């Protein structure tokens, strides 16, 4: 069996794992990232993210990538509007130009992180199938091709279904009862003018109890639709998403009677709809200190989307990198310092994430969500 040793092994080349690798590199500490994807461009990387001053932007500053980050900002994308089911405008907030939460494409953000790392930092096509403790804080990773590596510091940055998490916790993700469905429309202004006008220049929200149509205008004249549905796992599983036409029709039927410029964000999609069931770990998920291993991002604190996930993952990565740099000869001191700050820092975000999902498509939608926007606008 082909076995090698790496002092620091990071499982997962998402934003959190890459931020950790970059911050370590800034401090002269090598690390190896193992990623299941066969290459950087083997799949799309999701939509647009708003990067917050308090965490995401701070993490990028720690990574020495503020200038590169500024270069990929989608100008004007912070604009937001809320419509009712008939397409009537209920609230409209333009981009104020402050860039407190500038929007960037996840793929662009991942690219600048990857470009900042030495060659061979990321080992593509390495899907972890198992992890085995070896004692004294050391672990062995096994991959689908049968190769193994040993490490003195293992970091699980491998998302919701982390292979590393079971070393620390028996918690498993549970379905929240909500599924998001992704759809893209291209050349929006020319080919889908009514939908493009409804969305505007930033984000558009059309919400009702149990369901909603949300769309972002992304760079390149693209509209990215997120259909949100409160439906059982069985209901979602009954849709054959391999049949794009039938799946689209089934999803659109949930919005019968809505304004055509809104339902066009579903029916005029130029990509097959992709279902993303929303899962969460138990609120305030934490674990006891286990030598030589820790978690970051969704592997540590999976929760419903609320605009915080990517920011928290990058901040986790930066904080862990700085902790390791501050304790270069004492892994346990570094991990203890990191986790003692991690748990109380992330715990409040669980309630906020559940509250946001409820405001968007809970029983009082869209009034609660509209009140949230109005209050924020008045505070400014």
C-alpha cells in the first residue's frame, strides 16, 4: 500500500479549507489539501456570496488577499428588492456603494485562494473513504484509489457529510424540511427581459408561506434562481430530476397563479433544476477535545443558509491557521485555543439561520422578511 506522511492534512478544498491552507502558507507552514473533485473546474461552484466585514473580509485580509478580493466584486449587486406573487414591488433598496457586504461569485473566490497556494498544495481526485486513529494524535486517511496518508494534524473541512466528524462527534445532519432548487437563465436581458426586469440589478425575493422564488443577478448577465419549498423528503424524492422537463413542470406547478415574470425564473431555465435539501447539525454543535484533529465550516457547524456559511468557514480557516502559527510546536495548544473560541462564536448563528428561513417562507411570509428589510433600511 502506498503511504506517505504530511504534517498537516486538510480534507476538503472548499473556501474554509483553502483559507486555512493560505493563512498557513503566509506564516511559512506547509499543508496538504485533499479534495474529491478530479480538478478545479470539474463542477460549478454555486452562486453569489456576500462577504461580510466582520468575518469573511477579515479572513481574506489575514490571507493577504484583500486586493485580489476587491478585483472580483460584482459592483451594484448589493441591491435588494421584494415582490409579491403578482409581481408588485413591495420594497426596493439600491446598492449603497459601501461594500460592507460586497457580492462575489463563489467560483471566483475559490480561484483566488487556489491561485495563492504553491503548486501541489491541493491533491485533486483524492476522495477520503476512511479515517483511522493511530494514537498520539496521529491519523491515517484512506482514499478511493487505495492510497493512504498519515498526518499529525487532521482538519475536516469536508462539509455536511464530513468523513472526519465521526472522530469527534456522533452528530449527524438532519433534514430541515426545506429544499432549495437551483436554476440558471443566461443572456437574461436579451432572452428573458421580463424576468430580468423583475429581478433588477441585485437580489429579488418573492415569498409566501411554505415557498418562494429568489433570484440573484450574477456577473455575465446571468439570473440564478433559488426556488425554496417546505416539503417532505419523500415529496422531493418523488420528483425525477433526471427528467428536466418533468421536474421543471412539477416545481412550477407549486407557483400556479404567480406573475409570469416570476414563474419564468423557473420555466425558462436553461439548466436542469438541481435539488439541494437543506440539512443542519444540532444547534450549538460542539465536541470534546480529541488529540490531533478538528473541524471547520459546515463540517463543524452546518446550519440553514442565511448568508453566513461561507463567511464563517473562511473565518474558521483563518483563525485556525493563526492559532497553529502562534503555537508552532504544540498542536494541542493550537487546537484548544481555536475550539475554545469557535464554539461560542458560532453558536448564535444557528438561531439566526433558523429565524431567517422562517422569515422567508414561514407562516407569516413575506411580512416578517419585509419588516426585516424595512428596519435595516431605516437604521441606515
